[in-house]
């Protein structure tokens, strides 16, 4: 008996919805089938397995009840013993289904309303999935939209096939948009959330500036010029580092354009933001010097371990190097990813003289020599008595003004000073209660032992209980790095594991 009901209008509705929402027609028909199934279960029983199908060609709607053939029935509403099922369908096996056609449903007002809700919900889900699939691969693009509404200063932007959020803190300071205004922004994130896909836009993101230049400068779009780094203070100033893969093309000139036409187009979009375009360099020192433009730099000292760079500029260039409210040096630091300290030539000279005096005084006191010899040692680059004590004698004798006898005597005095100092420090650490076990850890110097004792760290357990950053804080960052701190702490903890191992061996022998 054919219980199908021909409803060709369903196909017309599915086509219209698919076109309007840009959803696949098949997904709309599946949503309709689910709506009819829900109405069918409301009539014949929610526990039953009621299924609906819509013929994709004719629009025929069929409703049927599915019952699974099983060995042991656990749910009488959806299952039937296989031996009984074979009376109706001899070839059925376990896991197969008996399919009983059901009379068509006469949709009442409530059933129709329920079906409509199911269809609307499913269509909305399909629409959200389409939006997410469409935009998740467009992160990093610039997109144009129309401001739809404003919520607490945040802009909801209509992108045509989706809606995006441009938060107030992602807007360039002092710029404002009204409903209906066109806006250009950068897609920096797309998330699938409970309320649907969320597309996040930004006009302050550094990559927004880079993408604007890619639109204005064909050489960037073609890959001949590469933007290596961007740093921005939105609406105020920005720095962009570029490099050319073709030696015949000037990357800075290409980005600036004829009479500044290209850079001005970007500046106008960014509400007058000043843009410094600088050549990128693989040499960190050169890159830092370029990044500080327009200030001139006379000297650069790099500290790679600390990630810091000390820059010396002429006295009259200091304000230019720092920039208004420190803007120039901050942007240069962001661009190069180095912490930049700026000194004037006068400050650097004064500091160098102070350092010279301090080191000279150290050698005068430790070696009992006059200022001339101490000054010679500092001039030759010696920074500590330890460094002098372990310098080969012939290397020291080669210094102008020294001979073999002077070199031998200086090394002897340096070694004697270290021995006396370490003996005094060892006595001091013992007086503070630092145990011999702690003193036996090779990486801990006598000076470190005294410092630990003064801080109440006296036993192996005291050291073992420290975290690496705590140990570094006690002895000083200049005296120890994280790797050394971890090595010392693990050495202090060794006796814990030694005890466990001994206990295990004892159990093994008595087992």
C-alpha cells in the first residue's frame, strides 16, 4: 500500500530557501524530513523510531516506522526478536529493520508550528556552518563591509554573507563610524562559538598595515618585496621593515611610491598615521640602527643572552632617538624584538670612566699595585681578579710595559688573593651554619655560600626545596642562569633519591 503524499510545493520551498540562505538544497530537504519525523513521533509515540523521506524528484512524502531485529529485546518500542521478525520478512538478519509504512500526517496548527521551528533551527545551523567554513580560511585578509549597528561602542559589520564584530579597542583612536558607513578591516580571528561563528575584525592590528601596503604596492603582492616586521601605535606612528629579493629594486622607494603616492594612500586609510619604512637587515645591530631612524647612532653593544642592546647616540640626537613620549624607541624595540637602552655619548663616556675607575680600584686593592699597572690591566680588558689569575703568563708578559717577571708576580698575587678571599668566605659560610654537604656542590662558589647562609639556606634540604627562580633571586642574576640553578637544585636533591634506591636494594636482598 502506497502511503505517499505528493507535496511538490516542498521542493519549491526548499529551492527558495537554498537560494536565499546560500545553503545546499539537500541540507534544506534533510531539515524538512527531520521536521516531519518530529511531528510523526508526536503522533505515534516519541519512543518509536519514526522516519520520513521526501522524494527529491517528485516531492512525495513517506512516513514509516523502523523496528530493529535483535536477539535480546531491550526496548520494545524500537526492537523485535529476530525469530518473530522473520515471520514478516524471512530473510531478515540481526541488525536489520522491519519498515512499516504509516498513514500521512494531517498537520495541525501545533504540529505545523513545531515543524517550522525545526526547519528554521536546522537552516540556521547550516547557515552558521557555511559561514564558519567560508571565513575560517580567510583569517589574515582585508575585507570590506557596511556598519550595520553599534553596540556599546562595538561595530557590527555586515559582510554580505555574514556579520562580523569590530570591537571598540580594535578601532583606530578618534575615528568614528555611523550606521551605513563602509569600513575596511582585517580579519584576525574566526571562532565557532555557542551562538554561532564569530568573525573578529581589527583596524589596529600590525598586519592590517602590512596588508594595506600589499594592496598598494604590486612588488609586495608579487613577492619581490617582503615585509619582515611591523610595529604600530595606531593613529600616531608606525615602523615597517622591508627587504627586496631583487637587488635592482629599492624596497623603501617602492613602498613610498612616486612622490609618496603609495604610502599616502595607506596613511589616509589609517587616519594620518606616520609610517617609517626602513630596510630590514639580518645583522641585528644594523637592523636596530635602521629601526631607530631618523636618529643617528654612533655605537651599538649587543647582549644576546639578555636580549638587550645598548645604543649610543650624539647628545643632540637623544630626544629624536627616544621620540615623543618614548614612541620612537618603543616602536624600534617592538620591530626588532630587542630591548633597547639609549645613552648619549657623554653618558657613555662618563659610565666608561666610572667603570675604569672601579675596576682599577679593584686591582689596586686586590693585587697591591699602583694605579698605572691597574690601569694597564683594565685597558687590556681584564674585568676580574679570577680572569687575571688564570691567564697564561706569556700572554700577560706580551702586554706593553710588562715583562716575564711582572707577569709572574701579578698572577701569583691574583691567585694568593683568591685563596685568601675564598678561605675567609668559607669560614664566614660555616659560621652562618652552611653545611659541608652544601659547600661540596661544585657550582656554588664561596661567595654564593655566604649569600645563601645569610638568607637562611643552610642545608641540602633547604637548597632542594628552592625553585630555580628563587635560587637565582638569592645569588643574583649576574651570578647564575636558569640551567645552572636547576643543576644545583638537582644535585641537592640527589640524597633523596639515593635513600629511595638504598631502601629498594634492601627490600630486594630480604625478599
